[in-house]
C-alpha cells in the first residue's frame, strides 16, 4: 500500500511541475498565482523543495494527519526525517520538541524557537482517534496502563500507523513560514484534495481551520459536531464515509493544549454514541 501511495503522489507532484531537484517557487505550475506579490526575501528559502509524505511502516489506511506547512524546511525526505527525529525525542520523554534548531523565532528579534508541541499532541490525538487508549478514574491511559501523555515509546509507536503531510507545500521565509492567502486554495485544489483521494484514509486529523473548511466544501460534510477548539464531521470519498477531526494547532492555544486531550476524548465518546 505504501509504495503505491508514494508512487501516485510523486506522479501528482510531477504533474504540477514539482520534483525534488528544484525550488517549489521556481518550478510549480501555479507559482505565479501564489507568489506574484512576494518579495525576493520571502522566496529566499533554499530548502523550499517538495517533500513526499511520511508513511508509517504499519500504515493500513487508518489515519491521515495534515499539518499546515513547513517552517523554512523542506526537501524530499523532510517529513520522514522530522518524524524519525520526533519519535526518538518522544521516546526520550520530550514533549516540546525543537529538533535542536537553535534558530530565532522571529526575524529581527532576539527570541529563539523553543520548540513545538505538535508532534507530541499529534501522537496523543492519534491514539485517541484510533482507540489505542482507555479512560479510567478520570485518566487517559495507554493500553498498557501508563498515563498516555507521558507514555514515551507508546507515543512514538503510533507513528508507524499513520501518514503525515502538510497541506501547503511552499514555505515562505520569515513569520514562521506563514503561507500567503493564495496558497491555501491553489494548493488544496491542485494537490491536497487529490492526495486525500489517493490515500483514502478512514480518519483524518487536520490542524488548520481554513484547510478544514476547504475539505468540507470539496467533499461535503455531515454529522458535524463543533466545539470551540475542535470539531468532528464526516466526508465522503468515492462514496466511502471518512471521519474528520479538526483540532486547533497546539501553538495556537498558547501551549496550554493539554486540556484539549480530554476534550478530544469527550468528543470521541460523543461521536461513538
């Protein structure tokens, strides 16, 4: 399954002018729409090359996780390398992961990037979505009776069962690589929606509200349950229903996203009724 998915997605990228040799903003067939008003400085990211999705070695179609875009990172194995490092750091007990980048968080400031909760929370959320957990005495536990939040190797292992990719392929330089507005629709229409159709996951976890809205508009939406920081709904891919969970990016919740884990558990229980 993995090799077939990768082959089809690589062909999709090539059909949009993308390969692992050239910078996206110089090669993509849609670059003029997305980068028309960008300054030279915004394009000055020499790693802004297309990256293949990360696919776990035990992936059987259960879960696709969708981030927004890279933060001045990229190249063919970028997703694979990030997850490999994240799994190692999770096993070591790291929760906020910075991959030892040591770079400034914002251009022109003295503050430094301290790391992201994304890969830890993605693992916790994935275990809940895939029912690899239990709830006892008001605690969310791994199936081997550890507190899921701190279960190290258990958190790392779930990555073998999922796919991870970013919705927007370009990574403008500065401002945490914030995508331009034009990139959302262009990347979704030409690439992401087709990636979803190729993967045909049973469940999707998405970390961006606007990308989630594009998914709803494209595939339709039923059984919607909305909360302040997350929501659940179903879409149909080739007449097959898919569960979608949209959870706010942990950085967008001031780092205090730990309580979202309980909220996701509660939402999962409501969905299961």
